[in-house]
C-alpha cells in the first residue's frame, strides 16, 4: 500500500527530524544514484499512456460465469523454446509503434462497475503497449525483471485502466523501487486492475473476490510476457505490498514443476523479492518449490519481510497466529538475533524515483520470533508516520524498501552474480 506523500513542508520537516535522530550528515543525492551509475537515468517509469485508451480488451463475453470461476486462466501453455531471441513474428511491441485498434470496431467503454461485471469482461490485452508501465526498458541488461506494482488506489474497488491520474501515480510508485533493479535488469511491469485500499476493510470473502480479479490480470500479463517477450535471460520476479502477494501467487501457478513452464522457470529464476508481504509456513508446505531465502547468496528463493515497531501483535499483512518466513536484510539470515545499524549501507528516501536523502547506518532490525515481522530499531518512530489507515499504529510498511535500500540493491547484484557464476 502506498498513499500519496506529504507536501514539501512536511518533507522538509521529516528530513530535519531524520538528521536530528541520526546525529550525522546525510548524503543528499541530486539526480542519478551513484551506486547505479550504469543504470538508466530516467526514474519516472515508462512513457505516458495515450490520453484515449481504447477498451477492445474489455468487451463482454457471451458465456455467463459464476463466483466459483474466479481463478486465473488454466489453459495449457507450451514450453518456452530454447532460443535466445524473440522470434520476429512475436517480437515485443514498442511504445514507438503502438497498436491502434480499428476505430470502427472498437466497442464503447465497458469497464466493469460491479463484481458481476468482472465475470463478463476479458482480461486486458497485454499485446498493447499501453497496458504496460515498463515494457522492455534497458534491453542490454543481464537479467529480466517482471515487477508487480503496489496498491495506489485509496477509494473505490479497483484501479480502472482508463484512470489516467492513478495510472500516472502507479508509474511514479514503480519508480520508487526501480533503482534497485535497473542497473542489471530489463524492466517489465504491467498495469492491472488492482484492488483498492478500501477493499482491505471489507469482509474476507469480498476481499478474496477482488484479489482474485487482480491476480487474473497479473497472470495474463505474465503469460504474455513468457510467450512473447521473454528471451531466456536469468529472471527476477518482484513486487511490493499487494504486488508482492500477487507475485507469490505467480510462483504457485507457474513454477509448479509438473506444469509446462515450471521446470523452465525454476532453471532461470534468480530470486523473488516479495517485499511487504508474508510467506507463511503453510504456503511453503503446500507449494514446496517456494523456498524462503536463507542467506545472501542462494538463488531461486523468496526474499520477504515487512517492517514494524516493537509490540505489534497482528496486521492485515502479518496476522496474529501465523508466522512469515522472513529474512533480515542486514544479516541475510532468518535467525532472530538483532542486527546493528552499522550494517545498514544506506537508507534512501525518494521522490519520483530520485533519491533526495540518503542516511547510512540509519537503523538496525531483528526478526520478531512469533510472527516473523521485521522489527526496526535505533530510530525515533515518531519521525516515520504511516499513512495507511488499515495498518495498526507502529507499522512501518511504507518504509520496507527505503530503510534498507542499499543493502537490497547490493543483494540483487549478489544473487545475480551467484546465479551466473553457477551456470
């Protein structure tokens, strides 16, 4: 979940509080991140979507559906061919040459208005460039990244793909995590009809419906990526918050070794960064190919944690009564021993994808033994307010990436190098 950030006055106040809390001179970085000098300089996501978004991909289907039919499409896929280039007939579309539907055959706007309407609409057409926030940016990189963005919509039920204001905010939100990956990864990130923050307040069965519909879009985008865009490079999957939850569902569906894609993807997978979500023991037991990370170097594993203050007993992300198999991003261990803030290589605070404040050794952390939350230490908690109303006071979910930015950035490279050296 990521709500719109405070204005410039509060931003300056937070900066002052950070400096006071840390007692050290921060590094203010105007522009390019120095650790990612080889990265692309643009931090704002992909190009603006067209002002007019056709909806040929949302035309009604003829067969009715029932609430039981909310699962992602299950038709068989063919195994990815052993090739290192996209065949010409399936080459990725580019934003410079968008596919324009025939105006005479494009139906009127049919965005679903109710839960029932969702059953009568197709998933978005991911062959259209405007359905992607990132579409193959950084072609010369060593790996591919498929990233599922976080919740940006506060009200309503789901993010409409014609809502240009919130799509722009979605792109800006993606830019907050971009710098962790873009020096080594070609970037792909689909727009999808994610559920809103408001849905998290609904009864669980209603939440499940809208979560399933969001996953239906993400699964369709990932399937299109595999069949038309992916060229066999090492693969990193990542997401934040709602995007992290949906990334874990992709693993459940697509990495099953008994499926057409499973063996191929397990062989190509570098790691999964599912930050801001839980990985319960029950999920790992049900899907044994989903393995939690145990060190800084293992590959094909899941890196996950969610930040809190001490004393929280449950949240929508890490409920009471279950334990997440989290990893400490300072020690890269799943043990509960505290990590001193001297191990923190840099907390980075961003605006529009640009680092405006960097503080080495800002905070330490440890994994809380009962629920697996990552408890942050060594900071004045009042300096880090949480905007999301659905989270309990003291939850630090919005800072999951920012507190440990440089450690995460380094770890992406470490795991990729380990994967490449082990080939």
